[in-house]
């Protein structure tokens, strides 16, 4: 990295370190020839959607990977969550963490169910069962846990809580395909789990998702609801929507699955470099995954402690973006503070862990689009930025300067 002093930083007029920006969420792409062969076969069959052979095969493979007995592929995870919410007839309030992507809450409120936001655990960033318990009211019908960053929730405690209080338990597993927990693979827990295969996910089908469940009757209901409520030709037995996955999406999903181990290897390598380098930078730490359970290592989440780095997370993100490192601030500002949920009459609840995390975390680029030396360069850049913190603060335009927390 050829930056010697603060004036070399792109935010102050220097040349950006990366001419081609590095993205968080750059898609992993498997073997193109295998994908193209599947697309050719699809055209030859002239079967493009509506439960075609690629979708059936993709569902079978998802069951194999997760160990779930039933899988229903859908057009995206948001629709998948909505189908599950409708299939259970959820009403009133459902407890969800505020530290998640907004789709988890939108799926509820889109269907007229009120999301009630709870806090997360400061170490795992997953839903905190103690916080959930304090939010339960007579109107509560379910809990939606999120396996944030691919880290499994506290499964036994949540199962016990849902059981005791007679609540449905759903998992938003959008981040967690091919991830494990001490209790088994993600996909077999709760009443249902919902994966995302969006392009930015570790394993993608362009857009797509899947619901897994151990309940055969629920699986049947979801299959019908995914296809307008059709139970057979000319026979509509329930209301439904169009949640179907297309054949070309399933072709991409199947091709991605064939390269899944390579994607994990590259992610693990990148994560290892980030961990080694970032742990040596005062004030930065890396979110870690327990060695004893499987992870897809899709998210590289760094936490900033401004009192030690001298710079806030937002200032560091501004500096990185100017250099072409498009770091993200997921899930800023917390759903409980987003306009549809946290303004006007619905004043945001105070969720201390979430409120702290949304100020501290940033996601760094990984995936198969990142070369090893790109990762090292990003780490060198972070080290340089933190070493130059005082000069940066002096150099910064006062109105760009985000307050350094005391
Ligand atoms: N639950 C959770 C916990 C989730 O995280 C999500 C989705 C869902 C539910 C809902 O799942 P789906 O209904 O989507 O299946 C992105 C994704 O759009 C979203 O799927 C994902 N979570 C979320 C965490 O990230 P944005 O608004 O950040 O996307 P965007 O357009 O800013 O793209 C992210 C970065 O990736 C950019 O730097 C551009 C880059 N990119 C993106 C695409 C699509 C590429 O380089 N190539 C691409 O093809 O939401």
C-alpha cells in the first residue's frame, strides 16, 4: 500500500487505493459452463417455472445439506417469511430483534402483524431470550429469531420459552445456509426456518429463498400457498400468492451448491486474514465464529471502539469508501429507529445493545471476488487509518467530523 501520510488518503484528495471498488455482498459465482448447460436443458424442456425439475432438485439438495425433511423453494426470503406468517395465521404481535435486516419486520407489518422489537446478545448479535421474555404480552403470537451473520440463535432457550408461553417459533435463516449450531444444522429448528439465496448471500440463486420445516402438513400448506392456493388442476383450496422460484434461479442455486465448499474455503481464508490483522489494531475487533460449529463465514464484521481508535465507525467507513472499500453499516440505525417503526406515535424503544452495535459495527468485503492480497490491502489500510487518527481528525473538515464517543 503506497500511502505515507494523511494527504494520501482519498478522502483528502489522494488516489483511491482500489480503482475497482470492493463490495460487501459481491456474488459468488460457481461454474458458468455447468450453469449454461442447465439453462440449455431448461430451454430444451421448455419448462421455465411452476415447480420444474430444477426447483425439485434444488429442494432435495437443500434437505440434504440442512437435514430438514421438507423444503419449499420460494422466489425470495421475504415472501418466504410472509408465507410462514400467513400459514400460521399469526396475529397481534410478534417479537423480532431490532438488529436485523428490515425485511424481517416488513414481512410482519406487510401482513398487518405488529413487530415488537427486542434486544440482542452483545457477543453473538443474535436475539436475546431474556429481552424476548420481557416483551411478551397476551397479544404475542410468535417469536422470530434471526441467525445473524450465520451464527445460530440460542436454540434450547428459545425453544423452551416458546413452549412455555405457547408461541410459534420461526427462524429467519437468511444468513445461515450451511451453518451449524451445537444442536445441529440450521434448517431443522423451530416451527419453520427461512433461508435467502439473494445474489449477495453466500450461496445465491440470483433472487430466491427456501422454507424448511419438520412438519409435513405445514409443508403441504406452504406448497399450495406458494402457488395461489392450488391443490391440483382447477382446484383452489386456500388463498395464496405467487411465491414460486423460477427454473433459472434453481439452476443457479444448484450450480452454486456444487461450488459451496470452495466458497466456504475462500470465506474462511479471508476471515482468517482479517482476524489475524485486525486483532493487532488497537480499538478494532473482529466478530468471531466458534470453531466447533460449521459456518459459511459470509460476513466479516468488525467492531470499532472509538475511545481507542480515536475515530468513529462512521469516519472509518467514510475513509474506506473513498478508497473504494465499500464497507457497510448493517443494520444501522436499527429497525426500531427506522421511519415506519420508530417515528411519530411509535417512539423507538430503548434497546441498549442494539443501539450500541449499530454505532460500532461495519462489514468488510469478502467472498470469492476478493483476492488474498485485496484482504491484506484492506487490513493495511485500516492499520494506516488508525495510526493516523490524530492527523485525520486535524485534517477533517469540521462538518464531516462525526463525534468521537467518550
Ligand atoms: N432477513 C435477513 C436477515 C436478511 O439479511 C435479508 C436480506 C432478508 C431477510 C430478506 O432476504 P431476501 O428477500 O432478499 O431474499 C442486501 C440484499 O438485497 C438483501 O437481500 C440482504 N438481506 C441485505 C443484508 O443486503 P442492500 O440494500 O444492502 O443491497 P445493495 O443493493 O446495497 O447491495 C449490497 C452490495 O452488494 C452493494 O455494494 C452492491 C453489491 N452487489 C449487489 C448485487 C445485488 C453486487 O456487487 N452485485 C449484485 O448483484 O440489501
